[in-house]
C-alpha cells in the first residue's frame, strides 16, 4: 500500500516480473486492486495485492472492502516516495 505514484507497482514489477527499472516508466497507475500469486523457493506462495493509491480507492479499502482485502494479511508493506514534498 502507499500513496499514488509512490512506486508500488514498479517495485512489484522489478522484484517479481524481472522488469528493468527503466521499463517501469511505461506502467500506468493501478486501478482498484491487482491480485497475483507468486511461487518461490519451491513450494511457498506469496499472494500479492497491489492496491491503487488514489484517494477514492483508499476510502474503499478501509471501509467497504476492509474485511475482504485484509482478512488474512500477515504482512503489509507500505511504500512511500522519500522525495515527495506532499504533506497530508
């Protein structure tokens, strides 16, 4: 999770889809939620939920879909842009 434009989808693409950093520039924003399963180290499966960072989606995640999205979460990674000057 993280704000829009923080690099969530880029980070996922580099780590799990073998993208080069320069190739992530062509990725568009995530709309709603993109869910994928990644198998690694033989028999381990990682369920990835790439959640769009726009404000409209945040409201949806934490209100109407909270139980569905976060029901069995064991680890949440919050991504932020260290160079952002935005203050909330």
